[in-house]
């Protein structure tokens, strides 16, 4: 079953839609796309086709398909073309799984994933490039890291990375057919009346503060181009209640920027110590100095949002087996949980 083409509009990927001219002569689609997509290599196009990420008239095609007049081409390319050369750097990494085409890394909070404004070096990709070059065999071109998804700088946990464009495209498609398993642990303000629930709402840039995301109505009657934000779904369940805060597990059905952080704030439960989303102040509980000091001590123990990518699973394309990885809570997160557990039981 082919993925819904609307799912190709993830913020993690570059999506192109091209209407072929009426006078177009037959031409292989990889050559046609190379002519029409700037700064995209034929290798990346062929990898996308091999992974089933190029569609003509809503049907997946291979790279030897010949375009015809009036064809409608949809293309999903994982990770837009890099705008800068990434330099290898010897950065300590916790790689929990690795094979010839992919790896899983357990990232600490504070490590930027990709070079960008204000963070041109010292990122996860710099460290991965160094690791792959060191592991490369003499006389062979070293593998390169290609992101399949991202996590925020101050979120800890598991990240899946491809070593080549074909692997990247294949793993990217698993996100669209929902064979990727992603579960997060989040400590949020407030208690819940239910044990589980689902949050649905479009996510887009906040109109008042472009640094964060906001939730907008998801109107199924409106065409996509008229919607504000992009469709997003988060499933949650309570793991442990501490009265004024709650530990919840979040399962992502879609992968939007700041999805859990924006959705949780939207339903009145900002993440604990998530400053941009208002979670860095006392939102529940008394104003007594003893309680205030307790919360401030927790903030000091974990000076970031309380979000951890705990579980990651994917189907290995060669064996067909489901690979499952679990990351323990990092010390800062675990310390805060222990403090709240003790406070709630006192």
C-alpha cells in the first residue's frame, strides 16, 4: 500500500510537485528531474526512486520511467541539499547500533544535530563524519552521515542516521508508512483527568514569535494550501503522577518541529522547564517558599525541557526484522523524577 501523498509534506523532507509540459518528449525521469531540480544529484534522485519516493500520477515509479506530457510528478527527498561543507570533528558519541548502511546514536541534551546559524561546528554531524572517516577502509570512499529525522538541541535520546542516500531514502519512507516506532518521555505541568489521549492540531510557526511553534485548527474541508500549519498527531499516556507534574509517554504519528512541546502547551500541560513554551515557571502548586525552592532546585538540576527520545524501532530492510532500541533516562532527567517522586510521597 502506497503512503498518502499528503504525508510527503513533512517538515523533515523536501517535497516537489511538477506538472510535465504538454510538449514534453519521452525522457527518463531521473534525467528529467535532474534538469528541473536545482542542486540535486542524479544519485539522490535514483536513491529516492529505488526507495519508492518518486510518484507519477500518485503511483511510485523507478528511475527508468519515461515521463509523458501532463504527468504529475511528486518527489520526496530526505534532507534538503547541504549549503555548507561539514568538517569532521572528534566528538564523543554513544553509538548503540551500526551496520553498513545505518546507525543509531544516543544523543545527550545540548548537542546540536546539524550545523546552522550560531552552531557551525561541534554538532552531531561533525562527530559522525569523523567517526565514519576513521572507520573507512583504505582505498575506499568513506561513508557519510545523512539525517533521517531530527531532535531538538535540548532533547536527549535516540536518533536514526543513514550512511548513504539510498539508505536515507528507504528509512525516510518508513516514516510515511508508519513502520518507524518513536516513543518519548516527557515531564509536564499539571495532572490529567484521563490515563491516555490523542492531540490533533496543525503545527506552524507562531505568528507572534517565529522561534516557536503554535497549534492551529485542522480543518479537513480546507485544501492543504489554505491550511495554517501542517497536520500533526501526538498520542500520550500517563506513566506516573506526581500531583503538580506528570510523567507521560508520547508517541508521534507525525514528525513536526517541536511537535510534543507545542501540542502539550496547547492542551495546558507545557513541558517542565521548557522556557520558550512557558514551562520554566511554577504553573501548578502553592507559592510557599519551600515549594518554590524545591521547583527551582529541579530547574537547576535539569536546565532544559524535560523531553527524552526513549524508544526507537525500525524495520531492517535486508532481514525484515523489527529492530528495537531503548535509551535510559539521562542523569539530569532521572534526578528530577526521583525528587518529584519523593516530594509527592512525603
